C-alpha cells in the first residue's frame, strides 16, 4: 500500500516537472509522501489515537498489526522463462492529444532489472503513446547485445495497442 503511495507521489512530481516545467523539489516531495502515507494510515486504522501530524513527525510511534493480503487477479508480475527477457511498458497522455510520456522496464528471468527508460515524447493521443512505448522498448532491445542471447516479451496494459500490434504480426485469414 505504501510503496504505491510513494511511487504515485514520485510519478506526479515527475509529471509536474516534465509537463508543467516545475523544478525538482525533494523536500516538498518527501513532505507530500509523508502526508499521503499518514492520511492512508488514518484511513486504514481509524482507531489509532494520534493525528496525521503526529504520524508525520514520528512514524515510529505507530504499531500496526501485520496484514496478509493476496494480490488481485491479473495484478501479479510473472518472470519470463529462462532465455527470455520481459519489457513492461506504459504510456500516458494528458489530453487527446496532449503532452505525453513513455516508460518501460526490461527484466530477466530472475526478475532483475536490465534496462529502464522514461521520456517525454511531445503531444500525442493515448493510443499513439502506448504504441510509441512498445516501439521504444523494441528498439532498445534490438539495438542491445541481448538480442543475440535471448527472446523478447513485451507487456502493455493497452488492449488497443496489443491488438493492433498482434494484427500486424498475424497472417490474415488464419
């Protein structure tokens, strides 16, 4: 839960830098993360007898029971098989079209990160940005030394982009 809050906060701060021209402000980012986590703690455990400010100032005073959760179906990352690498990609556009960015992470069969990318790509719509993320992952892979030693899997959360790419790779009539 808190890892998601941290990553989401970093993502929003990054978007402010890229799309709004804001400057990196680590103090502000850390304060926002602490605040958002404190709010989530109070939402999850309303019986805690301390305020949000107390949690922010001294998070060590909280004693929260361990909770065992099960991942939601479809939300589990699965390592690729030996001999394969997996690129998980995503794209985001603020408008139709709007300022957009892409990113991706390539991992090996042990789940170790091998390549990471993230960049602004100008003004495009949401379908195009997803396709550009897939394209960037493919280009990074085929121009690397990895192309000669393993096969590539690319995962995207865009059903439209995946359907389109698969239609290009599948012979018509089959």
